[in-house]
């Protein structure tokens, strides 16, 4: 590990964050909140996003975020589209732009599109008139810092020096503020040179305003970059592993929650991230694993690539397996039936829908000629239409709207429905919070519930009259009770 102790370092007074998204916004808002002596300016090219950050209606929903932003905005936290001024006055710049999977060209479907990182890096090189610490906050392929350094060195003004750090973010959406206020660890990678170690110490000093120094770890740059991809790959691998087991449970009468609990009590395995589901979503797990797959292939390690690719393949399998179970339970046809889809976000407590399993389910149901009535407490209508048109380019919005209804509440969604499908684990969908007797009375009979998140009390709902099918639990028809 690189050592940052007893290295002279510069105290950071001004920070700029390029990218006001799910990571840049909350992360730098928390830095400002916990470090009133540091001026933090978050910039973005997207004027609407910046306007929203400056309004009472923040562009992302995240529990606790409103309070943090309100406490610091206008004091030492600023949101702006003036990229040049923010770069120029900052001592330290976070690059927190998007790194989506490439949609075309070499590495299409696997490699990360580094266009936004390159463009932000070029802006820094072209605009900076004094030396800066530049921090990779975005999740990037291993050795991206080297490319950024080359761009900075080739384009920077004479006498302007850049130190590069890697400081990947581990927050999860829905718990971002909790994760940022109390992180398991903060990871900072630097070059093992006096100037690299000094830059790392400056960043350590920022986090030390609220994080215990023992939890701030410093490594070499490449370990830091790779650790981020590996952390996501390992987390997603656990979900795909338990989802693979859920298929065995459904066929044998074992109960996946009981299996996960029994295995998770082994302290070497641990209980977290063993909740079977309809499949993981979110902007990063799939993207980062595919990135790791591409890296492995580029390094001529096909066996390693195949190993990690299987985590994504299993996730796709889980979504189609769940859909097949729904079709076969509904007498092998969805044609003309109404499916109430509960939840569109990729997990609870976020309005984010990127790679949400609900999008795939909705498209599968449409292909089977069902009508989908969906309800989500946080996702905006415009986002739903955007997701459905982007994932079915052959259909225009009018065609999609003939098959998809956005309901005002779960009861409206369930009216005349043949089945409820729980796709997101929002607390409001639990049988303690919704009136399932009322839902039952509104539905066609037999009324089915497919619990893709294991949040419902099956015996209680069966007592009402529902036919209940749960991920990782056998159907009653199989006779394994
Ligand atoms: P996002 O799409 O929400 O935000 C990125 C923002 O960067 C956008 O608002 C975009 O307009 C802006 N941007 C792009 N290029 C720019 C430029 N040249 N100048 C100024 N602004 C620019 O993305 P995100 O979810 O915040 O993710 C950012 C990075 O963090 C990704 O690499 C992602 O993998 C990583 N990450 C995300 C999460 C998460 O929970 N979303 C968690 C950890 C890490
Ligand atoms: C994940 C990681 O947890 C973060 O550490 C990381 O910083 C982030 O990706 C990132 O790099 O973007 P996030 O995707 O926001 O965070 O949310 P998770 O809580 O990890 O959930 C991801 C998906 O897995 C969700 O669809 C969730 O419902 C699903 N999941 C999670 C399960 O199906 N089972 C589980 O046991 C846990």
C-alpha cells in the first residue's frame, strides 16, 4: 500500500466536481456538509439538471439528500454550468461523469464508453491556469488514469502540473447518504511518488473531516481502479449465485430464504446480498462486469472473461425464467390479460430505472400481448415512456401506450387485472401496508400474485384467495409442501 503518512500536503480549500449526477451530486453535497471550510462547486453541462439542483425539487430522489443540500447550498455548496470558473478556482477536481457501456464500435456491448471522461479531462487541461489534483470518481477500466494523465500533460498550460488520484465511489442508491456519512471504507489510489503521495494526503484530509482515518485506505492507482470493478462484480456474483439456487429451490421444495439464511450465518459467507430476486438492475452491476469481461478478453484471458460473463447471463436467465413461470401459471397465455406491475425502479427508495428488471418484464408481457398496468411511487411518467421506447425501438410510443397504462395507485393498477407482479421491493407494496383484500376484490379470478422480491406473506394472501407464486419457492401444484 502507498504510504501517505508524514508527507507534506496542501490543504484543500476549493473543490470542483464535474458531473452533477447520482454520484457527483450526493458525494460532493456530503463533502460540503461535513467540511464547511471547503467551497464545493458541482458543475454539469446539463442546464436542466443544474436548475433542478438549485430548486426545491432535486433531480434525484435519495432519502436524506434534501436536508444535506439545503443545509449547505448557498453557504459552501454551489451548482453551476460555469465549468471554466469552477475548474479554475479549484485545488481539487472530481471527475464524476457517466461511463456507460459502448453502444457501437470496438468493444460494443462490453467496453466502457470513456468519451465523457476524456471530454471532462480535456476541459481541465484546456481551462486550468494553476496546478490541480484531478480525481477519478467515475468507475473506469483499469489504467484509465494513465490515459487521463497523457491528455493532461499533452494539453495543459506551461507550468501547470496535474496529480491524478483514483477515488472510486461505493455508495448504493436508496442508501447513498447513509453510505456517504458512514462508509465501510474510502479508497484512494495514487502513484507511489512524493507528489502522488502528497496529493493522496490532501484527499485523505478532506474525508478525515468525518471518516475515521483507519477507514481511509490508500493503494496504488491501478489497485484502486480495479478494486471498484471487482467490488461490484463480487456483489453481483452473490446475487446471481442465490438466483441460480432459487431455480433449484422452486424445483425441489427448498425455500431460498431459508437456504440463504442458513448459509449466511456462516461468518465466512455473511448474510448480505443473498436476497433472491427477479434479477439485479441499476446502472452499474451489468456495466461494470461487462467492463471486466472486456478487460479480461483484452488481456487474452478468455476463461476469466467467460467466468464473469456468466454472472450477467444468469441475471438475464432469471428475468426470463420468472416470466415463463408467470405465463405457465396464467394458463399459458397472457393474450388479452391485464398484468398489474408493482414497481418500475431498479430497487426501492430510488427513482432510478436504469437496467431495472421491470423494464424487461414489461417488454416480455407486451410481446405476449398482455396489457400492463404499472405503478411506481417515485418514477416519473416521462422516464417510463423513455425506457419503454428505448428498449423497443421497433415500436413507437403510440403502439406502446396501447398496451401500457401508468396507474395512479396500486388499486387502479390491479383493477380487472389477472395478476399482480411485484418487481420492486417498495415497502408500500408489503401486505402490512396495502389492503390486499381490496386488491383481491378488484381483480379477475383466479387472482394471481407473483412475488419477485420475497416481500409478501404467502399464507396470509392465500387465505384471502390469491394464487401466490414466489421466487425461490415451489408452486403448490408441484406438491412439495
Ligand atoms: P449520471 O449519468 O447520473 O451523471 C453524470 C453526469 O455527468 C451527467 O449529469 C452528465 O450531464 C454529466 N457530464 C458528462 N460529461 C460532462 C462534461 N464533460 N462536463 C460536465 N458534465 C458532464 O451518472 P452517475 O450515476 O452519477 O455515475 C457517474 C459515475 O459514477 C459512473 O462512472 C458510475 O459507474 C459511477 N458510480 C455510480 C454509482 C451510482 O449509484 N449511480 C455508484 C458508484 C459509482
Ligand atoms: C451497487 C453497489 O451496491 C454499490 O456499492 C456501488 O457503488 C454501485 O452499485 C455502483 O457502482 O453503481 P446500487 O446498484 O445502487 O449499488 O444498488 P444495490 O443495492 O447494490 O442493488 C443493485 C441491484 O441488486 C438492485 O436491483 C437490487 O434490488 C438487487 N439486489 C441487491 C438483489 O437482487 N439482491 C440482493 O441481495 C441485493
